[in-house]
C-alpha cells in the first residue's frame, strides 16, 4: 500500500470511530431526555390525581366502600366536592326499575353525605356511609346520588299567581339585559 492510501484508510477508520461515538452519545442523550419527560409526566399525573387516589385508598382501608367500583367512587367524590363548595350535604338516591333487593330500600331516600361532602348526622337523615355498608352502590349498581335542596321541596305547590309573579320578574330581568 502506498503511504497516501494508508493515510486515507486511517482517516476513514478514525472518522467511523468518531461518528460511532457521536451516535452512541446521541442515543444516550435521547434516552435521557425521554426518561426525564416520562418522569415529569408521571409526576404531574400523581400530583393531579393525588386526592382521588388518597380518598379511594382511605375508604378502601376502612372497608366502607370495599365493594364499590373505582369509577363510582371518583364520581361521588367529584359531586361531593361540589356539594361541599355550595354548603350542601344532603343527597337523594336515584330510582329506577329492576332494582335489586339490596338497593330497593334506599331508592328515593334522602341521606346525609358524610363521606364525600363532610356532612354530619343531623338526627333526621341517615348517613350515606351506613347505606353503603348496607349494600347501596354494590358492584354493578346503577344507582346514583343527586344533591337534595330542601328549599325546593314545595315548589310544585306554587299557585298560578306566584308562578306569574316569578315569570314577570324573570322577563323584566331579561328585558333589562337585552336593552343594554
């Protein structure tokens, strides 16, 4: 081999080694960046879902809702936070056809939500935790809860005159807004 060919050969080998090092470094750098973003994603998921996981694990440990679906717990928790924010803790169990024997006695009942709205026993209404221990929201249960507003209890007994006054008041407000 000529000296020039040897030098070119050595140069090519050196270049290949350099590019290989570069590719190895680039690969590790890419993996490191990917791992960092994966860690951030997991961390943000844990921060965002910390409360729901905490509530679920607390209740599961206490065996209050050991037979409930995780999705049911999360939706009850979400609604409970809403009730807590508006200062209401009374709930009404929904009613539907083909009810099982476990839930039949709870249909339409008004309960105090002591689990998700931090309600306290008022002497008039049973606690939601008692209903759940007794079988409400069992696996596959279709029942739900709605916020109960006692002030709306007698709204159906409103007279025609009261209805017309309310309607006039609402129309005045709407017209005032439309004039602006």
